[in-house]
C-alpha cells in the first residue's frame, strides 16, 4: 500500500470517528429543544422555531466565510475552535430561562458549526476519490442515522431528570470531539492552492450553475428540517409523552442502516444523481400531506418512515452532486456556500413551520402546516426539474474537478 493510499485510508477512519462524535453531540440536544420549550415550558412554537432557524441560518448562511477561512488557514484550527464554540452554546442553553438566552445559545452553536462544518466536508472530498465518494457519503449517512437514534435515546433518558443534563451531555461530547481533533487530525490543506479568502468566495459566486443549484435546494431543506421541529411535536401530541420521539429516530436508523447503502449502490449504476434527488423528494413530499390527519402512532410512524425512505434516496445524491460540482481550488468556499440553501431553508422551515403550527392550533386546523409543506415540496420539484432538464450539468463537471 502506497503512503498516499494509506494516508487516505487512515483519514477516512478518522472522519468516521469525528462524525460519530459530532452527530451524537448534536442529537443528544437538538431533537428535544422543541419538546422542552414548547411542550414542557409552554413557549410559543414560533419563538422556538425562530431560535432553531437562527442557528441554522448562522451556521449554514455564513458557511462560505468559514470555508474561505479554512481554505486559507487549514482545517484543523477551524474545526477545534468551532467545536468548542458549539459546546459553549450548549452550556448556555442549559440555563436558558428567557427567550434571548435561547436565541443567544442557538446563535453561538450556529457560529461553531460555521467554523467546523465546511472544512469537515471539504476533508471528505480531499480524502475520497470521485468514484468512491458517493458510497462514502452513504456510509457517513448510515452512521448519522445510528448515532442520531443513540443520541436521541441518551437525550430522552436525561430529559426525564433535567434538561440541564441534556445540554451538559451535548457540551461534553463536543469538548471530547475538539480534543480528538487536536490530538489526531493532521494539519491538512483542504484546497490545492492557498489563495486569498476573497478569491475563493469570488470563484464560487461566479459559478452561476452551482449557485442556482444551491438556492434551488432551499425548499428541500424546508422539508428536511422538520425532523427537528414539527415531527417531534406531532409525535409528542399523539403519544402524550416526549420519550416516544426516540422511536422516530429508531425508524430512521433502521431504514438507513438497511436501505441506504444498498439503494445507493443499486441506483448509482442506473440513474443520474439528478433523478435520484428528485425521486427522493417526491417520496418525502407525498408523505407530508396526510400527517396532520392521522390520529394514531402507527399511522404517523408509517408516514414518518416513508419520509425517511425519501431522504435515504435523495441525500446521498444531493451530497455527491454538490461535492462533484466543487472546484478543487476552493473546496472550503464551495462547501461553505453549498450550505446556503440549508441556511435559508432551515430559517424559513423552522420559523415558518412554528408559525403555521401556532396558526393551525388557533384556527383548529392541525393539517395546515403539513399541507403547506407538501406544496413547498411540489414547488421545489418543479424548480429542480426545470434546472436539470433545461440546463443540463456538463458531464465533465459531474466527474469532479
């Protein structure tokens, strides 16, 4: 085995360890925020949704700046500082008894993510060859699902005692992740050139095809983020106990671990990345329309399972397509900007979903938010279809640069 091959192999093992810690730390806390503040404390869903949306918007919307800095300084310092900031945000959330404290804790958590998320994704591109990238993303997503359910289980168990413990556990995991990165992560350069930060940002913004693709995904993310807000609330409404949320993540883990990699392997030989992305979005959209009408857990979990199947189909294709379009001269900037759709979709999806939930409760129309989300899914599908079929992505760009 050559030294380069060995370095790639060790790097991928490290990425799996790092990803495990990050996902565990995140899912210990975030799925339970809406339950604690909305269901237990009685805060307005709009307020809590706005706080979650703020975190999403800061982390993903400012990602191009975090990525550009990482292009200049390297991945390691950005990842370590970002993880420590995320830990500080969770610690502050533990004492959040006023709305401004919750907003501040979410903002600090988002800033940490802005620093560590783009360079981590850029490292995946650096350490994987184009032909194996889709499969590695699938493995990461399988790990995401398994760690999500474990994190939700830990968080749900701790919530029975005190929400403070939930937040402190999340903070501790991110401190451990920062220590692991400081100890084991080599000082990788994530881009092939060390250009000024503004050069990388300009390179991305001039790439109109990439910009259009990223912005089109806003609607997709408006649907995807509901696993953190609306779906846990709906499960709690029907089940009558927050502990039932863990079964939602158990469904995701089971489906991902059994279907994600086989579907990715089977579909990558038969369908384009664009087709796989749109097919997954179709399934996600169909599953959302009836959620407000179901009255039992069996029906709700069936629809949630269908939603996750759509995500299993779409997510590896979405991630691989975005990575394939990234210019190797500014990987951090590209991966940072690629999160802008998530920033906009997350901010609108969280705050808009919370607002629609409040309006639906007030008007006694619980189906309202789910019908609107379904319509957003249809509109996004139309946008993606128009983009992919009227301005096809050049084959050489899909092969990576």
